[in-house]
């Protein structure tokens, strides 16, 4: 820690709990200063995977942008220090929520937190990424088309059984992708559990886990965020089936329309919205299928991998249901 000031003393390291693909540790110095270290996993990795240098770059660009992030402190590309590339950022105290229905807070607090989630993603998508120095952070056009091609290839390589809904989506999506209206900096995995909420106030104080961030289609990013409204509570930790107004959470239409108004995109057609949802569910199903492939090959390390992989089929069927609705509009 010699390159960071005020870091002398006894160092204690504790790993964060959770499913981060990039190992994340809290560093405590004499119990008086806390930092967070985020590193690549050990072992052989795909060339573009676990790009912590990209994460460091994007949070450095976003610091003081109006999108809350932890303050970046140091990127270390010298793998001899901890075995892989890593970066250090400030520790942001706050609350993490895993259940999107927020069982332990009041109705008023739920309403305020969801208002914050909506405000922050609209702010992110409204930033001038060129002015932030991120013009070369990704290809600005044809984001969904490129993603469909990529995940189709990944899915075909990991098939363990035929899923008719995936075959239907693979045939339908390329000809029905909505025209990309604008390009924006996108998070790629914008979910409640990737937010740190103020310890007391219903305020997002940091958005974390920028591993999938790039320049892309903001409506695809927002549609992915809204999958919580599509998924049931079990086994997906979703909001489907709950009496949302009763518990203080906006229903899907109200939440979507708030974002669309804030970003001046409220002329989006229902057909295009269903197509975006179909794409996002297709992507999730392809990821789940990849998990099942590792189960079959005996390389899955998570004890719940089989249950996670088995969800590929129902997610694909949800995606095809969205495509079917789009065709009727």
C-alpha cells in the first residue's frame, strides 16, 4: 500500500460475501481506515473477461459526475503484488438489499428507494460519455444485434438439450431488434443488489460491479434492469405476483414510464419494449445454459449450479412469450 497515503499500520483483509465474479476484499488499516480491493480471479482467464482495469477506468470517469460511485484510488497492473491485476477504491458504508421487495423497510422507504434507482439509471444514460473521456469504451451502434450474435454462439456451444423457445428466439430476434435510438454509457447489470444505499436515508450512495459496462443501447440496459418485474419471487427473487402498490413499489408500467419521461424516450412503442424484454431474457437463458453445461461436464463449483442451470428453459419460455406479445402488437 506504499503508493497510497495514510495506509501505514496493521492491515486486515476480509472478503465480501456475495457472488462477485471478481474477488472483492475490505482492507482495514489499524481499524481507522477502510478501503476496498477488487481483483481478477486467479487462474487462466479469457482475454476480455474480468477486466478490472475497465472497471477502474469507468468509475474514475464517473467520479463527481452525478452518478454515485466509490472514489477510485489506485490501479495496479503488476501481477506480482497479489497475483493478478487489482484496483483499490474507497469503502462506502451503507446497506445492501438482496430481495427486491425490500421486506425489512417501510412502504415509504420502498417507494423512495425505487425512485432513486430510476433516477440514477436515467442520470447514467443521460451522461455525455465523450465528455467523460469514454468515446472508445465500446462500439456505440448495433449493440443488441452484436449481443444476439454473441449469445447465440455461446448458447449453441453449451447446449445440453433442445429448448424450443431458445430456437424460436434465435430465429426471431435478428429480424426484430428495435432500431437503436441513441448510444449511452450502460452498466450492464443494473440491479438493486448492485447498489449501496445510505445507512439511514433512502439514497443510493454507490453503484458497484461495473464489470459489464460499455457503450451501448440504454433501453436494453433498462429492460434488463426491469426483469425483476417479469420474474416471480421464487426461484428468481422477482416481483411478479406481488401487490406492488400495496407495498410501495411502482408497477412495471409506472416505473418504465418514469424512466422514459426522464430520458425523453416516451414514444417507445409497446412492441419494441416487448422485443427488448425478449432479448434480455434470451441473454439470461443463454447464461443459465452455460452454467448447466459446466454441471454436465463436472466443472461447476457452485453447489447450486444445477438448480441455476435448470432455469434456462423457463427463462427462454418467458422470452418467447414476450416475442409472441410483440408479434401481436
